[in-house]
C-alpha cells in the first residue's frame, strides 16, 4: 500500500507501531535512565500517596514543577492553566473557542497535520502561513501584515518537524509576532509541545514567554505537553494557559470536555520533571543527541541529508537529495525493509508537493535499536545516487 492511501500522519504512525523499526511517531520510546528507574520502582508507593491528598495538591505540584523546569515563572502566578490528557485535547478546546466565535485562523506550514485536521473537523479550516515568513526578525512584522488575513494566528514553537523557533536573536522574532498581534488585534495560539528541547540549548535562550505574553496585552492560548519528553508509556499530560480576557470562557469549554486528570499520573510525572531539573535535562537530551549523531554519521553519504534546525528536537527533518527520488519512494522502499519513516507530504498540508523532498525520522528510541534501523536505511537506499 502506498503512502498516499493513508489519510493522515497519525494513520501512518498507527501502522508504524506494527513495524520492526518504528521511526515514525515522536512519542517517547527510549528506555529509563538510572534515576528514572528509581521512580518506576516507587510507583506502588506513589499510587497510595496519590490516594491520600486532594486533586488540587497534585495539580499544583505538577504545574509548578513543569513551569519551573521551563523557566516560566510568570505562568504559575497567573493560575490560568488547565490540565488535560493530551495536547490534542487542549487543541480541541482551542479549536472550539475559535469556532464558537467564528474566528478564521492562519496556521504555520509545515506542521504536524493533526492540528489541521482538528481545526477542520471542528469547523475552522486554517489558511497556510509559510514558515519562511517568520525566518528573519527584521521582516516578521511586514510578512505577517502582508500574509495574514485571518482573525487568529497559530504557531508551533519549536516547530514540528523543522525545529524552527522564534526565540533566537534574543527572541526578537517573537516580539515582532506579539507587536503584530497587538496592533492588528489578532488572537495568538501557540503550540509549545516541543519547547523542552530548547532548554539548555546553546543557540536558543528561551525567555519567560508568559511574561512577554502578559505584558504585550495580546489575547492568547498556549498549549504545552509532556508527551514528547519523558519515557512514561504515553501517560502524558497537557497544559492549556489562556489570557485573562479568554480564561473564563475557555474554562467553561474545558469543563465540557473533562472533569480532571489522574492524580496518580500527575504525581509520578512530577517526579520525572524534578528528575530533569536535577540533571539539567541530561537524561532526555543525551538519548536524542546520541541518535542524531548516529543519523548524521551513518547517512553522510546517503541520499538523505540531515537538516539542522534552530532547536534540535526529538525528530529529524531530512531532505531527499536525488531529484528523481520522492518522499513516497523513500517511504515505500524503507517500509519494505521494515523501517517506518514519515513522508514530508503530510506536513505540507496546504501544498503537499513541497513535502516530496523531505522525510521525518523520530529520535526518541533506544540508541542500539535506532542505530540498527539507521544502518538498514543506509543499506536500503545505497543504490540511489546522492
């Protein structure tokens, strides 16, 4: 079955779960570090501990640790963060708000296509905003003024799959986005689900984003997530924070979706967050860095060129060098060899042809398994000239 017979990237990822080398989904499949093993050994104790305190205690404990890890001290003081089971649930709530007010929205391209699908299915089909329009802080404002004709602007930072961020150059690009949204009265929706990979990053110094948002006076919705960071068998949590003018209505939409999330999961996730605070994110980053280095080294003479993003997230974006070779070709050949990668066409949701030059490879895997998969990629594509 060819790549294009599947409807979206999630359907690809479901199929990849049945493939020997699953390099498709960005969920965390790496093994536990030594310190994380100690958390796993305490799960029975954490279960009973979670029965002894109120829900609010574990919500506050988790939220405080999460924002402390990310250096977002302003966010906790706002007390406007709502917890859900996944980023998709938080995105649904944001989309419900847009639809309720008949707001049109511009969404960055490329991006993971479930954002597009959720917006479309909930009645707010997005217009595409090319990521290149955000590349130069000097021209961000004028490009947005030229291209954005919608009521809302939806950005992913760092972007999945490219690793692009607005927080280089002291965050001047982000400041220009805020200026544009303020002066043109645009609602700003932000997906920060890969933001943990900007921590302890030499190129990017992530500021207190919520302070900038609050001081700007812009109406905003910001989504964060644990699902791309810690190896917790998809027991993830998402955070949705709203500006003060939106919060009451967003809260009412959120409670129409769910009551609360598991206090047990909040409890053990807090320990994972605290573990990353203690080791400066090393246990997560080392796996990603090791696998990215393996990819770069093994595929150096292959038809696939690893592209450097502004942030090295847990996914790799690769350009296909031979003009005659497409993303569908690469996907199909590798699938026949029991390696599953994602074709770039789906990320370019408004212009799939642009994605024919790219594939995405997930890095959050055990290094030995990942290295074996990359060797298969190299050998399978060896017949193609660079």
